[in-house]
C-alpha cells in the first residue's frame, strides 16, 4: 500500500505533485487563509497567516514548506489560531481602516479575514503617520495608508510584468512600498496595466474612478451621452449579479445603461471588426511589399507604452491601427454628430473597458479630433457595476435589450478580442478564409493560439510562403520574446501582445476576484459567445461593409488612415514621458 500521503488534522491526503503544504491542505477541504500567497507569484512567506504545526518540526509556514510523504500536520490548534489572529491584528494596526467608504469594501481580504477569524476590536493602536494619497496616475490610486506590506504588488510588477515600478523602501518600522525615490506613479515608468491592483488584498491600490464625471455628463441636459462596451466586459459584468451567460449579461447591462441615462449604447466589438479589417490588410501589404516585420498588434495601450519606453527600436513594427476603442472614438466624433443631430462639443463619448490602461490611452494627444478627445471617459467593469448599484437598477429583473445600430452589430471575431490570442485569430480568419462562400457563417477556429500559455506559436501557409505568428501575454514574457527577436533567435511575421495575463478578460478593471481561475472561466465564455454569433469573420460584418461603402472608402485608404490609424513616440525609460 502506498504511503505517499500527508495526514492533515487526522485525514490522509494523497500527494499529487503539490509544490507546498498549503496546496495539500486546501485540497483536503480547509481554506487556510493567506495574504501574500499567489500561485503564479514567487513565495514570499511574510504574512504568517498560513502557519501550521508539523509533527516533530513545530510551527511552519505552509506556503514555503514542501510536502513530504508521512508528514502529520495540525492546522487548527489553539496555538495556530492564536498566531493567525495576532498576526491579523498586527496587520490591522498599520492599516487605515475607513471601510465604509473604501473602494475595496466587501472585496477586501483584510476585512474578510477579520470577520472569519472573529477579530472585533483593535488591541494594537495605529501609530503610523498619515501620508498623502497618490492620485497622479490616469488609471490608479495608491493609498500607502492602507498598505499592509504583503508585497503582492511588488512581485506582480516585477515577476509577471517585468517592470518593477514598486518595491520596498526603508528599513524596520519605516519600511513601505513605493516607487523609486517615493515618486508618484505618473512620474515613473508605470504602463498603467493595473495588475498590481488585481492582487492587492486591501485598498492600497485601486482603480481611479470616473463615475462622478460620467454622472455629471448624464445629468447635463445640454449633453448627448453615448457609451460603447468592450468585448471582455460581457464575460465579467454578470459576475456581480449572478448571471453566468455572458450574452445575457451584456444584454441586461445594455438595458441597465439606458436606465442609468445613456442616450445610445453601442458595442466596441463593431470597431474590433473594423480593426481586424484594417490590421489584416496592413499586415498583408507589409508581407507583399516588403514592409517592416514582424508586425506587432497595437490594441493594448499598456503594451504600446511599454514598447515606447523600453523597446523604441520596435516602434516601426507596431501596427499603425488604433485600438478598437480608439477607432470607435474617432468614428463617434466624425460620424455620429450628423447622425444624432448634435454638435461635437455637446457629444460625450463614454466607453466601458476591462482595462485601466485605457484611461491613459484616452488622454494621449493622438486620440483627438478637432481639439476634442475621441473618447471622453473610460469606465471599467467595476465602475459600471457601481453605477448600476448606485442607481438602484434591479439587474436580475431587467429584460435583455440590444445595442443601437449601426455600431451595435458584431462578428464572433470581434468578440474574441477579449482574450489572449483573439486578435491573432480574428486576423487569421480573415487572411485565410477571405472570399470562401461559407466564411461569414462558418465558425473557423485556430485553437493553436488559444489558452493562457505565455507564448504560443503558429505557422500557416500563405500563397507560396509561410506566415509565422506568435501570441504573447504578460509583459515579462513579452520582454523575453523581444530579446529573442532582437538576437535573431526568434523570427516571426506577426506578433499579438497583451499586457495582462490571459488578455483583456484579466484586465485590472474587471471584477474581483480576478485570479487565473476566474480569467479562465471568462475566456470560455468569450469563445462560447463567439460560437453563438451569426457572423464569424470581421469583413463579413454587413455594417462594416456599409461603413466602407458609404463613408470610409477603400480599406487602408485616405479616409481610413485619417480616422483609424495613428503614430507612436519614444518615451523616457524612467519617467515614461515622450522624448522631445
């Protein structure tokens, strides 16, 4: 009989490749609390919440202790419970707990564990001086007064994103987490991906809100306020209301947005289709005319800023296409005033995105029309849910509604932009199936580019040659891939880059929890949503055809370039500011 097991509180648990005792204990059915443990980050072992008693060895942190056959562990002894509770009380003593008004309230890990462990008072006073809150960033708010020094944000930025904007500063009782020289986030090389906020267990790093700005616009009778919703939002918004079907969740969210007061509701998937047509045409032109290759996608603003700062030599490789959000804003400014009978100054363009870096993108000077920002405000999925709750709209009771036309119809190719590999697959569908009689309605899948692997590769025949494609997610993976391309070790024709692990389904504006298991479920919903669409190829979207025929003219032509394409600039590495 095999003895490859560990005894956890008297129950034998088989070992099946777990890398630490914590995983074994959780497999046994005990949800041992942690602050600083994330399966995709390095082990830090600082919070001591996951302490246990190992027979013959005493007290050990389970996150950093490898399992060995025959171990006998006690998890919930008088001693371990007391240590956990004391550790939590000490964490609370350095945390500015204005829970009633905190953005993270009800999503705060500290709040959750205080309730679970029965901490109902403060034995240790908070003696830390209150320091200023950093609200300089377009995307994030950093409140050092709520930081508990778990180090999750430090490791996320350094290990997963390969940037290292945040680190521990000082020693002893004065230690804190901050950017270099205690600068504001606006003044360092932050790319605004916001992944630090997805793993912050308190309110120390949160999404910067535009909710009040949008409400002010809605309540201004002189303004016409429109909104468009990104592909990945449909995979997350229903989580707040118990709606698992992404298409139903989107349609109810459309109804909710109309009740909130938006005048028109559109789908950014429409301009995702437009991006596919423009970007695929740009790519094929580069291939056939000897243009700069590999061509990098440019949908992700955090990746674009990363390229501008750290790899400016690759700026010519970036697709000149604006992101779907950027294209929609430009179309809205140039097309909708006449259609809606309003002046540009009275048109307010709002977008709902899964991404915090989009708040930076809308403020880029390139994203303007005649002095007006193409998109005025970016709401994250979190902020949309907050607005729905603030207005008392009963999401569950809503009847589903559809988007307004003409910018409300999409293909499945537009929907899959919401996950890593989606942009590449949309381009491949168009490039390899254009002109086939069933291309519009047949769901053509390229499963080789799907999934959450850091880098995926695919080689496809094209005319008398081959197209070599790579899909990368996570900026640390991106940096490694760029170095291989620079050295000649890797050779591609087209590369899709998404900054967030998993792509936009894991954007920092998505609902919490935003761990990899949740992102995987959202990815599945994205592909299910694609399968349910009538059209699966971007260029077969009938409203895209109509837009070119009646307004834009030729694909990649003069009008298309004027509205839908842009340029990028080298940025200083340390400050992120455009080089003059």
